[in-house]
């Protein structure tokens, strides 16, 4: 749906100067698709984003064609598309990396991962992970009683681990103990000193104990956005003195034989591999000491933190990592082996709680652009008796056009320094005359239409200067004031989504996600812009974009075409975004579909998950939709009685209201 025309003004920073051809490869490079997208996303020859759900194992889908067909199935945008093949491929790559590392370093142990349910609690997601991970005895990690119920109901593999983290009351602990009798393998991780006594009491009362783990509070410090969540002031974990006290308490209670796991966590999205190495060395030594103290042990849980490359830079920036998945597995395996060998200890089964690394890639949020704002094009016609300020602005615009004409007609090589100086002078004049016009308006000497003409003339000069700058040869020195012109001409693209619902981390912690058009990649973008969402909140925007290890406030975009959709994809958002979103302005969950590659080509839809209706979000806030309708029906009857509303209009109003309650919370074409 297109409600407005595109913003005007060239995006000087969007592409190199000149009129050389633009290809899909150029579009992929511009948006970093060829780096962060590997191996799941690429640009096709038609300028569409292509999805390879199985990575380099073959099979691809045209994302644009897929969206068109899904819309034909009575689904609407925004639409969350989950590729379950990617989820399975991530599992395979994670286990494959550890298997290769174990073989390479002769590690006398194995790897057994778990998925932290908090990362994405959606039923179909957790079910898919459990089913796909069955061959590796892949388990789950729960951090609350509700998540524990999910894990207990889904994990029917007696060898799969159920890691029980978070705050625990007596019922939580007893549930975990009794789950052992169901054939489950729960590990209750002691994360606070005051959890020891309830575990001992519950075990004594039931005559049974859970498998027990201890979370150590390491001295190793992390980096990046979550660096402050570890160390001595971390929320969870036992200090070394508390850890030794806990071991003695378990010994005295006869539960030391159930102490099987050491756990640590050094923050989400570890961006620097050196941080992990330090933590592994410290944890490895703690593990060895626990075995020396008489605990049987057997498992070392390195926690979460395995990062992904959001911006494609492969650096230690907050939105990237300076290591690969194989580097990560190699360091975990090699370091723990080195810690165990001198002590003659059999290396433990290695456990990781990788959520972000598993779930981020598998979902793509596609939303449509409803319209865009921008500076108006063209020079307004002159009026008789026009004010001097307006004539000055017209002369300034004419001077810019004269620079352009002289540059194009000059047979000799133009003096680029002189061209830039004249453009700078023209821009200074335009700003001065615009300020004069504003002051004159404040004093009552200019009318509102005249002020509008002054602004249009100013931006016409700006656009003309920007066009000239775009034609300058590479390497031309451009003053800082003129470099900012492209940003000044940028527009706002109005997006049919709620940032607070679908990408809350962009607002809460300035998380960067790849955002780009899913089509027209073979067309040079000519605009710069940012996105504003549907909410009535100034923070409801996406105005930070990846730029090869840097951050840019504007994204290269295309002009909107009347009657044609402009579809944008937000990628790598499968972790945390779906479960942390809120109902700001009562925008609810979006429609979601689960897609699988079909055996003979094409795809199949495994699940369709309808987004929240208006009635559902109203009920979530304890409003009764039927009562709301009845109140409005009574109001319409009163209006009919007063003669203010025709019966036919009242019928139409009530029909609209009833239909709205059953519709999605987002705008529909």
C-alpha cells in the first residue's frame, strides 16, 4: 500500500558518482548482504533477496515471490517468515564444529548443547529445535517455572539435559527432583548461596535429589554491550568462597555425589574471542578443583554468548564477532583439555546454551512502506511584486544551476576546487536568505505562503547542490557542511510495523539488525532515509543501520512508485525480539509462517500462526470487546434519535467496528 510519493533529493552517499550500470551484486555489497547474509541470504539476478535455507547444501527461494504467494493466501504484512531449515542447519553447524574440534584435539569427551528457552519461547520454534536436535540428545535450558513446564513436556529423551537456571522456589526445586523419576535429566544450577538450603531440604523431604550444578562467578571480564553483566558484581553466580562453602554444605547433606555440572556465563554476544579464552582457563581450573574436592562432576556448561555477525564486518564491534563458529568450538575444546590433562582428569561433557547463534538467522520480518516524507521537488513559480528575500533565493538557485552549466560546457578539465567553492558560497547564501525569510515572517513582513516559497527555494538550491556534488570525481575534497547535504535531504519512510513489538532491542539497547529492501537491489538507490513505525511514540523508529563495522543514521533507499509496494526486510531477529516485544499502542504480534523446502523443489508451509487481533489485544488489557460494541451501539441509537446519524450509516459504523475486532492490529491494504 502506497499512501504518499517518495522523498526527493539525491542520496549522494548511496553510490559512486557517474552513470555506470548498477547490478544486484552492487546492491548486495551496499547492504552487506554478501557478508552477514552468508550462507543463507543473497541477491538474485532480478534484484530480489534469495533465501538458501540449507546454506550451501542447495535449494533456494525467491523471498519476493514467496511474500507475494503468502499474501495470496490471505495473510497480510507485516509478516514474520520462519525458515525451519535454517534452524536445523544452525544446529548441524554447531554440532559439526564441536565434532571437528573434538577430533582435531583428541578430546576424550563429547559436546551436548541446550537451547535457552528464553531466547524464543514460541511453541513451534522450541518443538522444532527439540525434534531436530534429537540425534545429538540436544536439550533445553529453563529460567522460570513456566519455561520449566515447557521443557518437561517436550524433552522425552532421557539423555537430553534440562538445565534449570534462574531464581527457584521450593515448588520449582521439587518439580525438578520429581522429574528425574519421569526419566528426565534435570540439572538444578545453584546460582545464589541461599538456594543451597532449599535444595537440601527438598531432597531430604522427597528422599531424592536432582542433578546439581554450580554457577561460578568468574573474575574474567567480558566486553561489548553485556560486559557489565559478569565479574564480581554479576547478578548470578557464586564467588569462590561461596562456592567452597556450598561444596561443604552438599557434602554434609550427603548430596556431593549429585554435583555434576559447573556453569559459567560471560555475557551475551561475545564479540572478542580473547575474552572467552580467559574465562575458559579460569573455569577449567575451577572444574579440576571441584573434582579434587570429591564431586563426581562430568559436565562443564560454558553458558551462552556465542555471537553472530550482525554487520558483516567480522570484527570485535558490538554488532559483530572477531571469530567464527569453528574458532569458538576449537577454543572451548582445546582450553578445557589443557586444563584437565595435567590433573589426570577425564575431560567433561561440554555444554553450551547457544540461543542467539541458533535462532537469529531463521526468521525474517517483512513489512511494507506506507508512504514517505521529504523535501518538495522543483522551483515554485515567481509571483508579481515578490519580496526581495525571495528574489535573492531565486538568484541563489540560478547561481547553482550556472555552476552546473559551466562545468558541463567547459571543454577543458574543470577546476574542481573552484566548483566546490562556488557551491559552498551558494549554500551559505541560501541558508542566510532562509534565515532572513524566517525573521521577516516572525515580524509579520512575510505571509505564510511567502514563507513556504522561501523554504521551497532553499531546498531547491540544496537539491541542485547535492546533484552537483554527486557528479564530482572520486577524491574531490568536499567541505563538511556540504557533506551533510544528503542527510538534510533525507526522508522518513513510514513503516507498517511496531518497533516495540517486532524489534524492541533497536529501541531498548540500540541493537543493530540488517535492514534492506527485499527487491530492487539491481536498481541504484537514490534516496537516504530512516523508518518511522505506526506507534504514537517518537522513539518508534529505526534510525541506526549497519555499515561494515560502523553505524550510519540513514539507509540508502529507493523512491516510491505510485501503486507499487516497497517491501523491507529486517533480518537476524529470530532471537529475543519475538518474546520481548510489548503491546505499545496495542499493536500485537504479527502473522507468522513456518516454511520448509519441499523434497521436489519449491516449499511447503508447515504452520501458520495468526497475529493478534484487535479483540485479543483489548482483552489482554482487560477490556471486554462485546461491552465496547454495546456502548457504541447505544451511542449510535442516541445519535439516530437526535437526527445526527442515519440508520444506514449507523449500520455501516457497527459493521466496521465488528470487522475491526477480528482483524490484525496493523494497517491493511
